[in-house]
C-alpha cells in the first residue's frame, strides 16, 4: 500500500517551477509600480524627524482650547464641538430612522409582496451606493458649511441601511400574531399597528442605536470636508501641511476618543436592555 501511495505522490504535477515564475512576475510588477510612482523618497528618508515632532507635540494637550476658556471662546472649544457633533448625529439618525420605517414596510415581502418589495429594495440599494463623503460634498456646495449639511447627509445615508434592516426584521418575525389578526378580519393597518410594530419595535430601536454609533464616527469624518462638528477643527489644525498644529490635532483626537468611547458604551448598554 505504501509503495502505491508513494508512486501516486511522485506522479503528482510538479508546480514548483510555476510557483517560482509567478513569484518573480509579482515581484517584478511591484518593483515596476514603484519605479513609475511620484513618491518623494527624500521626504520618506527624512520622515523620522517629522514623526518624532508629531509624537512629541501631539501629546501636549491644549486644555484652554479643549474647554473653550482663556483665549479661546466656548463656541470654538472642543467640548462645544463635541456636543454639536452628538446633536447633529442624533438629529440625522432620528430623521433617517423615521424615514426608513415606511421603506422597511415597502421592502418587506410579507407586507407588500415580492414584486413591490424588490422595487423598494432597489431604491434602498441606490441610496446606499453613494458614500457619505460624496453626499456631504454635494450638500456643502448646495447649502454651505452648516450643521444642516451633516444632518441631511447622515439622515439620507441612514435610510438605506436602516430600511434594509427593518425589512429583514419584518420578514423574519413570528407570523402567529398576524395569523391571529387574519382570523378576526383585521385590515392591513390594524395588522401593522397590533401585529407587526409590537414585535419589531425592539429590533428597530436596537438597529437605530447601532446606526447612531456608526453615524457618530461618520460625523467626525464629515467635518474634514468643512461640514462642521468636531472634524472641522481637526481639518483646520492639519490644513497647513508644511507646519501642522499637532498640539491642536492631539487635543481634537483626545476629544474624539473620549466621545466615541462614551457613546459606544451607552449605545451598547441600551442595546443589551432592548434584546
């Protein structure tokens, strides 16, 4: 038996040469891709000095700028920007969740049938196609750099995700309550009010809280395009590429970490209570 196994093993296809050729081809392509790039190798070689400067200054927190005291007004302080970011995220998520409810029912095959559900699903997919940054840039050009830009961007983009999650919750719910309502002759609105909403409301709330957690991070990024919130002072601190203000950038980053951790803990606690 062992001789037959060894004979079959020795007859296996020899792939070593093919693997070596593939390795050399990939290595050659990587080398060629770097040769045609516009990398500033001088700056790369001297990046150690810039990195040391960054780490040395980024830990020097400007507490006056953080709390908005001293030479900085409270409206320009990071604490105010934190509350502004949370407020924009809250309103944007609330708008998105409310608008996602009808889309969720329209995309649920249990409610409208497969044909209309496919149409609603296609609309939700089209909403999710555009990244938040693209929507933010469009709204910045249309209505300017205002908190409304962040609210509208977050609200519209949240519809796509929440609408899909709401529809899945409706399709996967226990149908016993709907069957009971059918037996007593309930109409569609009564089924939604007394059969569907009580069953899916905890899942909808949990999904909205999860989306709020995601939107908070997105709102920080949206500030980099001038849409307001805590990302705006970070963008201003790093706008001068030749001499960025790492002290102010570190202050903003500290605030972002604290804000995200607190909201993440609170959101997780509320979601556990709902499950």
